[in-house]
């Protein structure tokens, strides 16, 4: 009996070795199949045959960490090329695979939601991101995209809720966003004449980010609506002192409140002092265009001299030329200035007032949010 067992030991060892060898060969064969499929799919992509590439990747039966990453990159590639249907197919197929690791599934869900977002299917994207936020400990990316969705829908209350509930290191950015959202709500309430709500939203915006000059603008609008014209003028000036870009937004309101309150001289002094302090050519342009630069006192002469010597803004120089043209007594002198004005006007037609520092989009009116890349506070 013991002799028989002794003879079976080598046989058992051989059987174990042979089985292990077969498994190893099968694994190598599987890996080779995976590699061949990936190469085949990539070749289809390089040959501009995306449908065949998609068929190769989706029909592959097994998913591991490496192939999941390949799927993810492939779907993102399709989305970046504007082929949203193919991107959705890739990410949907990836999510349907059993045994997907938690991190891989979350990455696939994030990409899946971004596909819907890129396609403009905001309700579907919202549902995906909300589910993702519930399932993950770190949903910063999902929160940012969800916030962008609510911005597009102008659902400012939900956008505020996302910022308040998200766990992120960019707390300062979220405070700025929340202030903008409350300002948007305040503007809507002001249009409807709901003064109580305007006051409430301004208070909440200031609580979130008191450094925002936009809050001062809204406060000035509120004072104007309530008939406090002098206070409105003062508040607008405070906003411009805080952020000189706002002068293009507030120029008409400045002149209106100054004329109504008898504060034209005060406004003239404010703009001239602001120009001398900041050296901003745009301030000079509006100062002239508002008709506040006709006085010939020493301060005004100094400003004009400073402008003509240092200005790189052709629009500011054009404003000066128009001003000086009005003061010319003879028709011949005025004709000379008209020639200069014509030349400067031709060159200023191609000039833009503002540019987004994030995407480079150019515009002539100041906006709090870039209409191209949708970033806040990037307009310079």
C-alpha cells in the first residue's frame, strides 16, 4: 500500500506541473489576444475607421485595469472629436461590465456624465453626476460639472446648494461663485421689483464674499430704485474704485445719477483723481465721453498732457481729439482735427475693450462671466 502511494507522488507532481503549465499558456494566450485586439482597434482608429475600432473594443469579452483605462481614453477621444454617440457607447459598455473596480467605475461614470453634458443632454448628465456624488467620497469633479449644468440652466439655487455641499479645497472659488449666484438672483428680483428679496440676496452675497465689487453695483441699483440718487452715485463710485473695469458697465448710470443729484462736479473730480491714480486710459475715455472734461483748470490740463504723452489706447486719444476739435475757433483747424479723427477712428475699429484671460475670447462689453469658456472673473 505504501509502495503504491510512493509511486503516485511523482504522478501527482507531474499532473500539478502540467496543469500549471496549461494555465500559464492560457494566460499568455489571453494576454496576447488582448494585445492583438488593442493593436487592431488602434490601427482602425489611425485608419479613420472609428466604427470598426469601436466594434473591436466593445466586443472584447474581458476587462481588466489596463483595458478599462484604454476604454476610458477611447471614449474621451471620441468626445473630444465631437463624436458623442460613440463616446456614450464606449462608456456605457464599460459601465455594464461586471467585476469593474470601484475607481474604474467612478471614472467611467464621470466620463459618461461628461458625454451627456457635451451633448447638451443636461437632465441626463445631472442624474449621472448626482448619483456619482452619492457613491464617491471625493466628488469634486462631479460637483464642478454639476455646478456648470445649473449655471447653464440658470438654476442659481441649485448651483448654490452644490457649492455649499461639496467638499473641496477650492473654498475661496466656491465663495466667489456663491456670491455671483446670489447677485444673479438679486438682479432677477430687482427686475420684478421685489425689493425685500433683493436686500436678502445682497446680504447673502456679501456674507459669502464681501470683496465682490458686483455687490456694490447691485447695492447702487437698489438705492437708485428706492430714490436715493446721491447714495446710488456714491455707491457706483465705490464699485469703480474697487474695480475700474466696471466703468464701462456703469458709465450711463454714473452720468444719470450725477445729473439728477447735481453731482456732476463731484463725478468729474472722482474720475480725474481715479485716472491720475490708476493711469487707466479707459477711465480717460469715459471721462471725456461723459462730457465732463470741458473745464480748463490746471488739473484738467495736467490730465490731458499726461494722456497724450503716455497713452497707448487709441480710443482715449480719439476722445481727446474730438474734445479739442470742439474748442477750435476756425473751420480750417477743425478740418485738420477731423482728418486726425478719421485716421484714429479707422485704427480703433479693430480694437476690443476686454479679453478673457482663460480662453482669449474678446469682447467690447464687460461681463462677469466669459460667454465662451463660462469662467467667472476672467475678463480683463
